[in-house]
C-alpha cells in the first residue's frame, strides 16, 4: 500500500505513528509518498483514508510501486522547451560515439533541421572487446554540450559508473543507462540523487518487470524523471543483432506512467531495418525514438552496421511524423 500525505505534514511523525501500529514504512525520496508494508489484507483502507494527515491511499499490487500506472496517469518531462511523454513526438538522433567536433556539429544541425529534439553521443563506450574504441571521455562531453547548445537540443549520453555521474551531469541534459548496466543497482540508486532525467535502456534478457524495478530504484531514491527505452532483447535469432520487442510498448503503457522510447538501431543491428522498425515503433504507440545517425555511416568508429546517414534520417523523420499525426488525429 502507498500513502500520499497532505502538504506540510510532518511525515516522520506520521511514520512513527505507523510503527506504533506495527507497520513498516518507507519514505520515498523527497516526495510526500510513503510505502507501507505489513498491512493485513483484512484491514479496510478507509481507516487510513480517515487519518487527518492522509491525502490519498493507493493500493498498488505490483512490486514496482512508484513506477506503477496506479500511482499516476502519465509522467511528462519538460526540458529545454521539449516534451517527453504526452502527445508530442520526441526523437533523439546522433552517433553511437562522439568522434570529433565537426561530426557532432553536423549531427546537431541535421537533427535540428529535421525537427528532432535530442542529440545523442557516447563519450564513454562499454565495448564487448577491450581493443575497440572506448570513447573520448570528458572532451567528448564538452563537444556534445556545445553542439546541443548551438541548436537548443536536449543532449543525451551514457554514464557507466557512479564515479562518472557528477561529471556527465554537468555537461549533459539526460543521463543514459545502457543495457549492460540496467541491473547495476548501486549506479541506479546514485542516479536517484541527480536532477537530470534518466534514459533507462532495457537489458538484453530483462522482463518488463525487471525493467520497471530498475526504474523503481531510481525513482525511490528521489529522481522521478525516468524514461524507458526498448532496445531489443537476445533471442535464438541470429539474423539480427537483437530482436526488437515492440510488444513492450503497449505492455509498458498498461503497466507504467513513464514515457517509453524505442531504439531501432540497437534493436535490429541492421541499417536497412531501422526505418521500417522506427515506423512500427511509432505505430505501436512509442513516445519517441533514439536513433544512431552519422555523417558517413560506413566510417563510424562504432556500430557502423546499424547507423543511418543524413538522407535516410530525413526520410525516417518525415514518415514517423506522418504516422504520429494519424494516431493523434
């Protein structure tokens, strides 16, 4: 059960009262929400609603309490005049890895010209092989920040370790948690203390509940601005890098109030499949996309096979906007 307290309530005194009643209470971040454990099924919720400090009682059955649809209708994140969630389409575009100032300036100008709201770029890259390009580090973050500022784009970059959070957050608007780190609970808890929204990617073999419980770690630690990202899961199929699970979009829309984006680049691993799966993602109801774009995809230092070029990106933007407008009509 979850209790929402009225404004200006002494929540710590209220928690002591609950403990006196033999219940266990957990304060959630800086919110006026308290998770109450140990309530007998036979206890009527009306008894809690009648307490003078209580604004509402939310009976949440799922393990993920704060991410549950039962808590609120929808989370809408406003940043730099852009909206993530709700009725607007939010597109993040840019290279897998930041390689140079010229590269990021080109991608930023392209994203802005085509109506995308976000600019992505990896400064710290988790690579399967230790011999592959690992990213430009802090210098890359500076390049990303400057390119985003020039075109008023929301910047997105991955944070791999808790020790990187403060540095990345000082340069970037949205901090990304990659699929490999979705179960890095110490990192998730530390991300709960920052104000930056968090883009949380689904793990290779994570269930919907796994993903939402990962989001719960961040929200319960104090940061409610979590964006989910479906980026494909590992299956027995080898033709594609991953299997893009578009069931996730309507399923998560039923389970949670958090916005959800889809990454058709990682989801397929094939340049030729990015456009059709981007179209399908928006048709399924996704709030937006995260797509890998490069001035010259064949020369990209990372993920060249799944990266699209400027012309393909322009076509994609035109087509997904048409689909989105039909759904909103």
